[in-house]
C-alpha cells in the first residue's frame, strides 16, 4: 500500500479528504480539527500530520498566535519523522518557518513533485508561466563551436532545453530525478541517453573531462548551494568546455547566509532557492570555471509579473 495515498483506514482517509477541502476553501480551523480527527484514528499517517501543520501555519499567519506556530512546527516535525526520505516536503515547511535542519528540498520530494507534475508540465510552464529558459540558455552560448560533441542536460525534465539545443549537440544526455519526466523527454527523440539520477551523484559518476557542454534551465532553483554542483560540472567538463544555466535572483542583492550556512542563498516562500552573484562567482571560481556572461533575465512569470533571474555562461580553463 502507498502510505502517502491512504492511511489504511477508510474513516481516517475520509476525514483527511474533508480536511483538505476545508483548507482549500480557506477554513484552516476546520482543517485542523478534521486533520486531528484523522490523526486520532491513524496516528502514523504522515500526510495528515503535514496537513495539520499547514492548517496551524495558516492560523498563525492570520492571527500571529505563537502557539499556532509551535503547533505547526510540531506537526511538520512529526510528519518529517514518519517520512524519512521526506517525499512529502515537510522539511520545506520547517525551513520556511525558520526551524529546518538538513536539506529543505530532498531528492525524494523533488522526484515526487515532478512525477505528479509531468503530464501537465509543459503546457503549464510554457503557456501558463511564459517559460523561456531554453531560449535564454541557447542565447548565452558562444557561436563557436557550432556543435558540442558531448552535452549534458542537467535536470532535463520533459526535454524542452534538449530539444532547443539538439542541433548543437553531437551526443545529448538528459538527467533528471523524475522517471515520469524522463518518459516525456524520451518522446522528444532528441536524447542519446537518459538517466534517472540526482545531479551530484550523476556528475560524480561520470568520467572526468568527458563533456563539452553542461546546460541547466530553471534547475538550480532546487539547489541550496551551487558549490557542489559547479564543482561536479567543472570536473566533467573538458578544458575549454562550457556551462550555461539560469538562476533566480534574491530580492536582497546581498542576502545573508541561508540553509547550511551557504552565504548568498535564500529559500523563498515559493519553495525555490535564489542565489546572489557573490555566491555564484565564489562557487564558479572554486570549481575552476570563469564567468563569461551574467545577464539579468526573467525565466518565467508568476503572480502577474516576471520572476527576476539571470542567465549565466561559464567556461572551464584550458590551462
């Protein structure tokens, strides 16, 4: 049984569904009451604890009662303990309340998020959010070489970036955490290889100096610290190789230390990480990558306006 879909008790599941509906309608108090009833019946049902946390957090936001914040933290903490891989994303809620420890966005959470999102991903992203990440990445690449022999599309999703750059790739590899997204990418017919993997683990397993180009469109918004992933990119690139990707910009151009003490990183309420220029430059330098382009760009629109970001091109030194 999928314990994220059902508690194993029909009455608890019914209470949980009613609680979800109440929260969707803006009645956080009723949601908290019904989620509590579900928990009384099925105390180890992690989604009910997460829902109780969301209800308590909404009540705290509405009235500012510290007891509601404490209740939210306790509920999220219990959900996190019952879900060791944190596929439900309790760590994200804890981090936003300033009490997270460890990674806020776990691979299991990102995988589950995009496995469920895959069927409607492209339509929502391109039509709903006016997403232009692939075009931005393509536009920041140098004219020469005309084709890159070995290209890694990091966080390839359904293959939008790969399809946009396939004409410049000799051999194109797509990497993503979500098997459902990779199934969509396979239908594009532009990839020579697809791999279901976490980016750091994949880059660590690739031969050193085996790629000519690494691209990542709207992917690093899920990375708390750019240093490890840029170090991995620097290792797999051949001398003179390139990396091109997009970043989200923090509202404060000089943010303080974020998750894990990474200076210049901010986890926003949208559940995405924003990276300051200083953080990018420090991580790139440590990885042996030189910044060739760093341009302001809106990768997508949300809430009626552009989300501030940048598009970046780095090159590995030839010496």
